[in-house]
C-alpha cells in the first residue's frame, strides 16, 4: 500500500501504540497467532487491568482485534496493519542517500 493511502493520523496512532514496551511485547506475542487474554496475563505476568489498558490502546490504533467466546476474550493482530507500517518505513528514503552532517559542514542558515 502506498504511504499516502493510509491517513496520516491512523499511521501516527499505530506507531505511537507500539512505541511502548508492554505494547511491543504484546505485539510480539500475537505474531504467533490468536491469544486469550488470560494467556497474555500469565506470559507477561501482568495485572488484568494493566493489560486491558494496553490492549485497548492497540485496538484503538487498529493493530489488534478481539473476539469473545463465552467469558474469554481472544486477541489477534489485524491483517495488514503492521504491513502498512512496514510499507511506510520502506518508502521513506532520502533521494540522494543518507547525508551525514559533520561540524565542518556549512551551517544551513548562515
């Protein structure tokens, strides 16, 4: 997906959501497939309220989805959400390569 087809705010929410240690750990665990919230609690040694807060942030960002089965809630990655982020990062390239500035370079505003 070209980077300009995903609204900027949606992309920003996704990057902000994964830019936190607990949420990044949740994403890593969900790469193996759907997980029950109780499994995530046990694996991460996290309180239910803390985990629910982080899962809500990921869900609001469009990175995870949930489904209820009786009294259990299962979470999984949203197909394509992380791929959109990867595509964005893959398209962010300077035109002439990376420029390294050094103290001997001329100031841009002199």
